[in-house]
């Protein structure tokens, strides 16, 4: 089996048919690094069918031998942790045939931390202020009504 040699600084757009000839789909996932899986059973890898290490889908698209770049914005529901990226290659029967990742086999290099959104959203602040004001106005209104009823009714 021979592989094409890619040269730095040159446009390497075409590749001879090789080990990637049966790749049909690429799925890229965000995976927890070892440090973020420690003491968290729900993030551990048990086997290939129940891989909890990479639960966050980044992108899935048909495989192309070149121009596979994309831009992805970290979603708001991604928890704080240290991550790496893993790409899975699937054949026409949707069977995983290969994968590659941005870290080494020990998952200790090329890692990046993600800080989740903390705090409140503006919509939550507005809703809490509105409901607080509504409750105070309602309390004052019902207090006023009860006082008025008490004055209007004859006392025995």
C-alpha cells in the first residue's frame, strides 16, 4: 500500500486512491479529555457502541478527499470541560472504518478547555422582574379590596 506524500506550503488538493477510497461519510465529534472523565462514569468509554467519551456532534457530511474544512461555534449547552476533537469515517453501509483525533493515544496533548455559559440570561432577568412586580401589585390590589369590603360591610 502506498500513500501520497504531502508537501508543506503547496496546494495538496488531489490524492491518489488509497485507504480513504471507501470513506463515504465523516462525523466529527467533541470528546471529553481524560481529565474531564475522571470520576464521571457517565463520560467513560465502555465499548465502541456505547462510547460516552464523544457525545457532542459537531458536524456530519459526505466525505471529500479535499476541502473538508468547516466552522463550528461551540453551542451554549456544552458543559465546562477539557476536550479534543475526533473524526470518524464511515463506509457506504454506515460502518465505522477509521477515525482520527486531535490528541495523542493517551489523550494528553492538544486539548482545549471550554468554559460553559454561567449566570443568567437577559430574558430570565426580565421575566423575574416582571413576575416580582406583578406579585407585589397583586398583593396591594387584593389588600385594598379586602379593606374596602371590611369598611362597607356592617360590623356585628
